[in-house]
C-alpha cells in the first residue's frame, strides 16, 4: 500500500522538530554547516518497502561547486536498534517507533549537532570510520585514500601545519597501486595533487567560502571546527 504525501511530510516535520539544530535542505535531508563541512541526517527510503532509514552524513564544502560537494558523502553511517540491526522504519509505524528511534540516534550520532566541534574529535571520528567495513578490510585501497584525502583537507581548513602532518602519514602508507589504477587514479599523481593543495591554502579556503555563499547553503545553521 502506497504511503500518502501527508504522512511522509509529517515524518520529515517530526525529525525537524527533534533536531532543531538542523535545517531541511531538500526532502528527507537535514543539514548544518560545520567549518569546511556539511553534517546532518538523511532519511533514505527503502527501494523495496514503504519504510525509511536514518543515516548520519558528512559532506565536504571544498569542491568546485555545491553540486560536486553533495555528490558523494565523506561519511554515510546508519543507526542500529537494540538488536544491532539497522533501523528500517515502516511509515505506518512511524508515530509508534519515533521516540525510541530518535533517542537512539541522539546517542549514536558521531558528532554533536548543537555545538562547535573540536578538530581532535573530528579526526578521531574519521579514524574510527576508516576501520569499519568495507574500508577496514581494504586499508590501502583508493576508497581508504579518498577518506584520508578528506581528512587532510579538513586539517588544511585548520592550518598548513595540521595538513602537513596528515600528508606525512599519507605518504608513509603503502598504497595498493593496482586498486588505484582500477579506479583510474595514479598514486604518484594523487600524492602530488595533495601536496599542491596543501601549498595553496588561500585558494582552498576561498572555494569553501564561495560554496558557503550558495543560496541554500547560506540558509543552514552553522558551527565551527575548533
């Protein structure tokens, strides 16, 4: 049985009310700006049933435009119920389950929505996420490298010294050259690009500010990375 638009609208309104620090960006996507990133929640509908699942997300704000920033998340993390399974909430049971689900989400959310976030906490979250499947099973893959690149760029938002420290760690890794090639990336060229970005912080920061001025992004609430 198809769920009517009014029910889906009520679901989104309930999530907005439960997380007033986040702003509705598009249907089912609640975001805020934190420094060089967008963080928030996404309510993703099941392709098979009339149900949805909440996810914690982080996106960058340093790519060439907002569309590119939101093309692919840095982190997409589901939430688990008491049995350890991902939440899959039938729309028809939303009102019954909502309070328990939001309490659980508030406990499991990787970063706080209501305050500034420390750089140390953010790096710790990225490091822990890098150990989860499928990343944890492929520590030298290009997928892992993409996460480390995001880590470097978050560090660069703080300062060159912080970025250089992350870059040194990246350079010390024994990357899987064949997996990079399968993804159409040359390891050495990638490392050179990271060094070039680190050396061009002013340009990097300017792009972040340009994206923050986007009409919809500028309407989001914001916090800082400290």
